[in-house]
C-alpha cells in the first residue's frame, strides 16, 4: 500500500473531527459570543464618549457634584490661599475647608461613602489623601498639581517673578522611570501581555484537551468504533482526532486575536492613556508566532494524554476522574510559569523550560520577558517534539485497548500488562 493510501484514514478522521467542530452550534455560539464581548469591551470608551456627546447622560449629575463628591481639605501648609484653584482644576468635586480636629470624623464620612476624600496638606512638600478604593487618575493628577504648586512657591520665595517661574517650570521635565530586566527587556511592558497570553495557553490547552477526552469516551458507546479500531491503525485515529481538535482550537484563537486587533485599531485613540492596554497590543509580532507555536506544542503533548485516559473511561461521567492526573500536571506547569514571571532570569525557570510538559509555558515566559538564545529555544522545541511523538505512540496503544475495554478502568500495572500482551 502506498504511503498516500496509508494516510487516508488519518486524513478522513482529521477532516471529520475538524468539520464537526466547524458545524457544532455550541462551538460557533461560543466563538461569536466571545468576539462580540471583545468588541464591546474594546469599544466601551468610544461608546461612553458617544453617549456623552449625544447628551444621553444626565448632565446635571455630571456637572454638579453631590455630597458623595465632597473632598475635605485640611491645609496646614499654607500652600493654598483658597480652594478656588482646586475647584477650577477639578470641577467634578466639591472642595470644602476643614480643620485637623475633625479628621477622625471626616475619615468616617469617607468610609461610609458620604464624602469622596480628605486631603491633608501637612507641609509644602507632604500631603496625604484619604479615600476609598477608586480606580481613577485623581490621586496622580493631584500629586502632580501639588508638586507644581510647591515648586512655584519655593521659586517665589527666592524672589523670582511670575514669568521666570513659568519659564523654569516649563523647562523642567519629569524623570521617566522604567524598570528594565537584566538583559534589556522592559518588564513593565512585557508583564501584562505575557500573563494574558500565558493564561490563554493554559485555558485553550485544558479546554480542547478535555474535549478530546469527552469525544473519545462518548464514542465508546458507538459499536461502529469497535469495527473501525480493529480495521485501521490506532495511530491514525488518535493523531487525526487530536490534530482535528487542535486545528479547531487554533482557528478559534486566531479569530479571537484578529477580532481583538481589529477592534483595538478602531478604538486606539481612546486607549492612548492606558499603558498596560498599549503594551498588550504593541507586543512584537514574533510573540504572536511563539504563542501559536507553544499552543500547538503544549496542546499536542497534553491532548494525546487526554485522549488515552478518556478512552479508559466507561462512561462520560467518569471522564473527570480519568483525566485528573493530566489536569494536575498542567496546573502545576501554570503555577510554575506564573512564579517564574516574578524572576524570569532565575536558573530554576531555565531548567523547567526544558522539562517537556512544563516547557510550553516556562519557555514562553522566558522568551517574552528575557532574551533567550536561539539554540536554547530550538533545544526546548526539539525535546517537546520528541515527547509529542513518544506520547502519541504510547497513547495510541492505550487508545486501542481503552476503546475496546468496558467496566472499571484498569490500574496502571494491569494496563502495562495488557499493553505488553498486545505488543507480542
């Protein structure tokens, strides 16, 4: 038989498995729903801006601060002659003068949500803002504004006129501080997209691996599978099923990434001031390539194990018990990689980047956050490819036995004995 004909069962299984996902209503629904959610999330600033421009929001609430927007100001520094400067700078807040004797009571109003904050100006160079947890830029803007006021006062005390002070402040630039890893990659810029892509790898590998296990277990109830497994090589069936599911997962990931890139491009101007969003979408193109590569490597390593263990389950209800060892391994790999993000240059992380079932995530973290030599990446990929072939061969033998086996799943020693008998 020619090699082309020998691969025909593999191609049939691959096409059937892939097309079954493409026709699956749940798969299509999840894909469409996620794309819609990505679009809404990345378009939200533009939507809010459009609502405000159309006047659909309540202007009275936006322009007139209420009691909950009150900021009590205790000025012990004399930095503010009056509060009009603050009111002109932040019209959304109601600035009210207060005294230090009322500080405890004012803290309580903030705690109960009856006031926005308490600002204590202790001296010209020290201020304390007491507030609840708000996710806005007010504290940073206030610190910058007070710094400028303090500098202006210090220059005025030296006898400089207003024009000279304005010129001096205009020529003073803020010091830009950037945390850089030892080998030259900005950790603050790479951390966010590394974590996001690492979580994406973890979720997709686990999700599609479990789908493979479920598909194999459900097929055991189909008597036609018994005829198929005895008439063709189990390697073709296993590889076709795993590769078909992997391509379906890759298709879905590609659609998500394309949707995110497209909606971000449409709304880029609205995200200009959000540094971590920019770092995610301004990642080097090579990182996208490594994301696809390590997704495929990690998926195939785990998917073969998922398929083999899923074939040992007699009922779909027993799948979670059968695949629990694989889930524990992939969770351990995820935790190792997350801790590795805190010290990507650590030697122990480099060691794990060559351990096959941890390498897809550990090496990915090293590539994103450090400069890894090309030979190191090639060695890790080669080890993973060898592991995939070995795992696929072993899993196909387990798959052949498992599909024809019913009742209580065999123990490890019994499974090894059956595989030896089948190999004779």
